[in-house]
């Protein structure tokens, strides 16, 4: 019998991807986050493939979301919405697909990890009222029930680095003989966070307690709620189909002010937040985080040491400074529910690397006109021979020199000057070979050309 051919050697590839998306401002309605004023719009960028950017969408059109959990059938390898769970067993889903009319997290929502390394998904719950601002989980079962059943929900919530558990009693029960049943559990107000769920059933009328459940689907639903949209790095599925290990080498966020010149009033605050500080704590997702008795989240953020506060006339740009060499470590991807793509690494809910917040406050609605551009440079390993092979244009000493020089480069700028400010600060004969790479990573689509032009002048 002929031996199987050896695996192809792993090669290194890289992708710098970006995504233009309109900025949106809260309208101050009851469905808006409690800590944000109607003048505010915010984007947060991370050094993570699965949570590349978190941006607030105030959902001023009062849309509804529905994300259905997906699983892999262990026998066939096919993606499925069905799952079997015993009493108190958490779902531990691989991802959730949008099956609603609004997809704030994209077509797929990926989880982060709780302190035990288990997957949890971001879910909103600001207010609950009659027909407004509702938040719920739906358990769908098919087949005759053998007893009258009340199904409740155990909710594991990760917020600000802490894990909590809540027991929600079902609002309805179903009699034996029911062919199709849908159990709905509503959440209380002010309960946004990262979640996983487990079923808990109680037999009524003297029936036997169920030992396990077969669900055709389990879905998370919100109605008329603003959402902290959790998005992957742009084009993740296009370049990651054969990626084994990935690292995020550079991250930036830009706000482009497209309002008429006379309406470009407002202000911005930009800051890099250290690893280990939950972003939801900074954004007041579990109650207002208002330091020093401040009256607004804007004021609290502007007083954080190192924050840059300025006007928004010419837009804004920030990049994440590397805190140490470990931020370039590669992390293993995970098998996705379909062979055509892989899932991002499962990283902790509390960021393990520094991240950047770009927060705008524009009081005049005529000036609330602009868009965000998050940019990520992702390096990956692959055995796919159809991918372009990339080789470093400089050695380790040059890279480390650039890394050290980057520590002293101002990281918060206006749009009109950011590339020139950055490239001017790192320019030098030693770093000449690296300028196009740095320009591409920090400046997005046009940065590589400017970096090459700057290198030609040295």
C-alpha cells in the first residue's frame, strides 16, 4: 500500500483588511444604553480576530434581532441547530447565525471565553416593558411531550470579569401530547453581558422528571434594543479558510467626519485601555461607570490618564500600541461548523491585550454624519499551496527597533495628519525597509504607498 504524501510545510500569509461603516448616535430613547447621552457614538477596537471591533448601534429604527445557536453533528460533521442537553447542561455553542431581519453582529456571532474557557455570547438587556425593549431566549422542541412540562432557564452571565448565575422561571408550561412547543424566558432589565444557557425542566401534575431534552433550535432574541455589535476582523472568512494559527499584528480605528464644514462641531476622546480591564466596565454596561462624581460617561472617559481630548473637526484616528512582544503571539483557530471556514480563537471575555476606545460627542444632529474604519493586519499560518507566500523584508533586529520606536510615537491624531505624524516619527535609515509595512498596518489602504514614498526619501 502506498504511503500517504507528506503534509505541505506551513507558510506564512498576511491580510490587512478594513471595513467602512456608518457611525450612529443614540437618540436617548428608553432602548438606548443607560450610560450614553444622545450626542454620543463610540467604537472600540481589539487585537482579536473574533472580536475585532465593538461598535454601538443605537437601533433608532427599533429593529429586532434573532441569533440561533449552531452545533456540529458529531456523526456527520454537518452544521445543525439541533442539540440534546441534560438537566443543567450548558449549550457551549460554536457560533450563532443570524436568522432575524437585523444582524448587528454580522451573519455569524462568535463567542468569547468565560473564566473557565467555555464559550459565552454577548446579549443585550437594557429594559423590559410591554412591547418595548424586550430580551429573551427561546427553546424550541418538537415531538409529543410525555408529561406536562415547565421549562426554565439557567443563565450564566459574565460581566466585568465576574461569572454570575441566574434562574429564570418559564412563563408558560405545556401539556403532554403537544406536538411542537416553544418555551420563552424573558430577561430582567440591566442584564446585558456575555451568556451561556442551560435548560431546567420540572414535570407538573405528578409526572416523571425529565432527564434530558431534545431541542430543534435555541435562539436569542432582542426587540427594539440598542446593541454593542461584536464584529470579526473584516473579511475573516475569506482569508482564514485554511489558517491554522493567527496573530493580529496591527490595529487602528478612524472616524471620518463627512458633515458639512459649518456643522463639524463636537469633540472626541481617544484612549488606550490596559489589558485586564473589561470594556463593558468602561462603557457602563452594568450600571453607569461615572468616576469622580461626573455627570456623563464622556466626562469620565476624558479624565482617564493618557486620554486625548480634542475637537472632531478633522475626524479622528488611533492605533493600538504594542504593550510587549507577546501581543504578536499566534493563537490556534478552531474548527468551524462548516468545512469552508474556521472559527476565530476563543479568547477571554476580559481582553488579554490593550485596546483602544474612540468616543465622539456631537450635540447638533446636523453634525452627526461620519463613518468608522477599523483596520486589522492579520498574520496566519497555512498549508494551502494556493496562497501567496510572504517572506520578511527585514530581519528581527529591524523589527524590534521598529517595535521600540513605536512606543514613542503619538497614537491619537486627526485624519489629515495621522500618516505623516506617524511615519515622520519612525523615519530613519535603520527603519527604511519597514516603512511600507508600518504604513500599511497603521494607515489602512493608502498607508503602504505613503510608507514606500517616505522610504524613498531616506
